[in-house]
C-alpha cells in the first residue's frame, strides 16, 4: 500500500521559526487550553502550530522582518489561530475515532512510506536526509508520529465518508454540463522552424553582434525562404541549414499548446493557414522562418472521453461536503471544555464562518 501521494504533507507538519517568537516561560509550558473528550491541547502545542503557520506565510512570500514588529506579529497570530483551533480539534476527534476502531500503523508501513518520500525528494543519501530533518526542526520520531496521525485521519475519513459515496451517471453528466469550461481542449499548434543565427563578434575588444554579420544572416534567411517558396521541402532544408536543435527533426515543434508560445509568435501564426510559410522573422539570436503544419481551436471534450475526470471532480466535491457534515456531527457529540474564553470565541467564530462558506473554502 502506497502512502506518499496522500501523506507527503507529513514531512513538513512540524516546523520551527527560529528567533521570531519569544520563548515562553517554564511556568506556562503545559497550560491546558481545551479538553476534547478528555484529551488536551496545551499552550505549548498551540504555539508550535502557530509557529508552523507563520513559517508557512514566510514561505508564501511574507517578509520575515515584518514579524519583528510586535503589533504585526500579534495580528498575524490572531489571523492564523482560529483555523488552527478548528483543524486541531477536528484532528483530535478523528484520531479518537480511529483509536476506537483499532486503527494502527505498522513499522513496515512507515518504512515503506519513508522510503517513497526519500526517493521522491531526492533524499536517498543519509546525510542529506538528516540535514533536511534538521532544517525542518524535526526528528525521525516526529516524522513517525505525524505519519501515523495523518494515516489515521485519512482512514477514518475514507471509512466514514469516502467509501460510502456513490457517483451516479446522471450526477456526473449534470456536473459536466454545468462546468464545461473545465473540460476544454486548448488550442494546439504543430509547426516547423528554421533558425539562422547571427554569429557573435569574436574580434578583440568587441562583443555582441556585428552589423555586417547581421545583414549577412538576414540575406541568408531570405535565400532559404526563397528555396522553400520555389518548392524545396521545408523539413529537408531545415535539417541542412537550421541552427536550432529542432533541425534533427526537420524543424518540427509540437503539437504544443498555443498558450505556451510567445505572444509575438502566436500573433504571427493566427494570420497563417496550415501550409503557409512565414517571411524571416527577427529573433533574439538571429532570424527564424516558420511553417504552420496544423492548428486546432479550443474545443469542449466530449463527456465520454472525460468520464473518469468528471467522476473524480464530482467525487472530490461531494467528499468535501460530506466530510464537512461528518465533522459537524463529531463536534456536536463531543464534550469540549474550554479553559480560555478568548480562544473559545475565536473557535466558534471560525466555525460560524465555515458553516456559511462553500465546502473546500
């Protein structure tokens, strides 16, 4: 059984943000903030999750120097904390249910998952792997605990929700009809190119492009274009004179999505019909000649060809909705005792917001 695709996030689940938050005193290290069916969340555990969330913001582009300002740091913490509380309590409830059901992860499963992670991340070397753990502020035990938590959460959600979902043909078709923009085959082009580079100046004390050499290359490109206009095969000429790597394939490029081409080239190709050959076009290195082989327009893929993709999308949307309902039931049945009224209010406000937002938001 493979775990890497669904649990890769466990590798970075426990992180540290060195020097950005003041250390708490020993007096409050184990202060209990909330009890969930008897299990506790401590101040230390919450602060570790807040630090991880703040580091995530840094990785997303937030300037870490901004956190040196007490007011800014306080504001950021207040922004991330409500979601942390909801996610943490939901995780506690799922883990409790998993324990009731007797779910457990074997050492062999952890070893297999870890081997996949190390391979996929290029961390086969032990020294690199240890360095990566150190950088993330983790130990192998932290990694094992996170894996076991994430695996249990996944299994509970699958057993309680995922395996019970049935997607009907009619439901899939209705989704397809109302989301056709998600199943559009983009415009594709197939073309050939001939590149004529301008030699860089090699004279002592000079660099860049020599004007005379540029004129010579342009004239050569015009001569090549004339050969093709006179009836010579574009691919054959490309293999003889082109300086582009595509010469080995007769200058062939594509099929390639039109959106991946430069705007200038796209503009040129839209004015051409299949079989047309362009005049020499100035490029960064010299001159290029293009032949449009084939072009397609954006088309909606038929339902039959994207049936599996549609079903996957419907399943994902339904699963989010059903998981949301399932977690709501677990919360309503839980005994949650708050020791901090401010955090309780933040938690309840986040839940109210989540109840009015679409699933997945």
